[in-house]
């Protein structure tokens, strides 16, 4: 109990209370200032992060416009996201064509290894640090193995806080010893797996936060979209280039075909070629052999497209080089076969019919190397018959069997007679129900039109084919040559 004389006077008591209140206010103001500084600091961090993200997206957009290579686009993405999330390093792995393995497209210089390192490689790297970098950049990873494979299998972004404790690195022969945290995201576009994006940060620099993970996930989505669209643009560009090259090849091939009907005394000859694709594996040609003799050839290379067209061009060149001076079509075919056989793939062959017209007597000598039998219209009888000289296709035998089997057939043409050479694209043309045009329809069309001349045969037969097939696609090259003995 205080004695009255010991009690502080009122002025002292007021001063003490005021001091306590003032100290409390000062402490509160300091805490408020600290909170305010923290908020401003976090706001500045957010602004910086937002600015880095905008910069990344801007650079990514510019890169796509310039159609960068896959490696350049990968570098732009990895280096950009490293800055956005303040990672130590990063990498992009792309799926190969078979989707069996992941291959590194770009790994930043300071990126820690993201795959298990064999013991022998680590020992070698202790002597030469380049060995480790070389191993990482040359290694492929199965799409269902390792930490990268797990991300692709899960199909969702992952945040691994300590890589060395991940189940993928429990194998003593592929130990992972670095203290590293990683963010991983699968890259998808149009329902397809493209690869995996990874960001890494060493523990000494602090771990990734939940906000880092959210930002990384968003950046990975934008990266998937960019990579997918870049591939679409690149494939479209490559397709345009290829189509341009094929158009050039078609123009070259068109020049190799006859530019008009030949002038042969006593005969009318007319031919046409209609490719199923941009370029054709069929061809026909006319050769002035001198001494009132004239060669006509029609051929069909197995298959379609560029390989068939290249073989067709070779065949044309060889035949033109061996035909002069030879009066037997079967001898010409034998010479062509001997030259081409070593260069023809085992899965390819050439069917050919070669005829020599003698202007002086109206004689037609024809040989057939596995080709469809020509049709002969006899004006006197009004009937159509098949011409079947025996023969083996070019490229099947080196020469012995071919030359024993292939024979000439002599046909004496009377005025008004007509011969039709054609490739199998005519008789095998399909209608909407899948029925073939066939030899019978072709023969009947030929019989009805042959009296009108060679040009009429081509016009009518092509019209019948268009009417028969309708709007359906042309399945094979179509080549037709009509030879008419003038009346």
C-alpha cells in the first residue's frame, strides 16, 4: 500500500502515460511502414514478373512471324521462361517421329542435368567437364522413362522440389546427385504430344514458389501453342515448296511427251496422256527412224509419283538411244531391258509396247513387254481383236529369259484399219460403285468410233471414261495412242 507521500504527482503520471502511448504509436507506425514496404516490394515483384511475361510473349510472337527453325524457337522459349520464373536453366525435349523417344532440342548453358548420368560418364566428366555436357546433349530419353517420361505420361505440369529423391533416379548406375528443383510441363498441340519443357533451379537459389509454378504452367501452354503453330506453318511452307517443285517436274515431263501428232505418210496417229497425280509414270513417244519407218511406243512404270516419273524419263532416254538402226521391236525392247535392269528396284518394273510402222507397205510390227494387248479394228469385218505378241515386262529379268520370251508380231493394216495402244489406267478406271471400265466397254467404244478416225477414238474414249467415273478420283495415269491407216 502506497503512502500518500510516495504517490507520483499527477504531472509525472500523465507524462508516463503519454510516453507509453507514444512508444506504442511509434511501434505501430514502424510495423505499418514495414507492411507497406513489403506490399510495395511484392507489387514491384509482381510488376516485374508481369513485364517479363509480356516480353516473353512479345518475343515469341515475333519469332513465329519469322518462321524460325525448331532449334531457334526452342532457344527463344527456354531463355524467355528462364527470365520469367528466375530459373537457373532450362531445356526442351521433343518427341521423335515414332513418339518412342525424347530428344533435346535446346538446353541452356547453365542448366543442370535433367537425366540420370551413368557412373562412367561422371568419372570421365571429373577429368573433362565437356564429357558431361556432350552426354546430356546427345542422349535420348524413352517417352515412358525418367522424370521427363513421367511428365509426358502424366500429361500435366509437375513441380519436383528435389530431383535426386525422385523415383526415376534410384538406380545406382544413373545417380542424380545435384540439389535441384524443377518445373516440368508436357507440350501438346492438336491432340498430339510434342515434348516436354523443363525449368531448373538449384536449392542454393531457393525453391520455386506456387506462383512460379502457376506462371510456368501458363508460359508452357503458350509455348505449346507457338510450337504447334510453327510446325503447321513450316509443314505448309514445305508443302508449297514441294508442290512448286512437282509443278516444275510436271512441266519438264510435259516437254518430254510429244507436243503434237506426227506426220506419217499413209497414217493418222494421235496420242494423249492424263496423269492421276501431278506427274505421271506413263509415257508415249514417236520416233522417226528414217527409211520410211516410224516408231511408236507406250509404257507404264509400276507405281506413281516421283519414282515412277524418274524411271519413265530414264526409259524414254534409253529407248531413243537404242531404237535407231533396229527394225525389230523385240530387239529394241531387249536392248532397253539390258540397260535398265541393273538400275531398276526389285519392287518396280515397266510394261511397254513398241511398234514400227513401214510407210511403204502399211506393215505394222509390234512387240509387247508385259503390256496390255493392243486392240485392232478391222474395217472389212467391223470387229475388234486383241494383238497378243508374247513378252516379259522390263526390269524383271536381266536378259536371258526376257529375250527368249519376247517376240514380234506382224500386222498388215488395210485402209480404215485402226490400232489402239493404251495403259491399264483405262480399263481399270472405277465408277462410284467400284466397278471397272473394263476391256469390253473399251473395245465397244473403240469399235463404234474407229471408223471416224484416230482423233475421234481419243475424244470419244476420254468422254466415255469421264462419264463412267463421274466425280470420282482418277486412280491411275491414263495414256492412249490410236494409229489409223488412211482410207
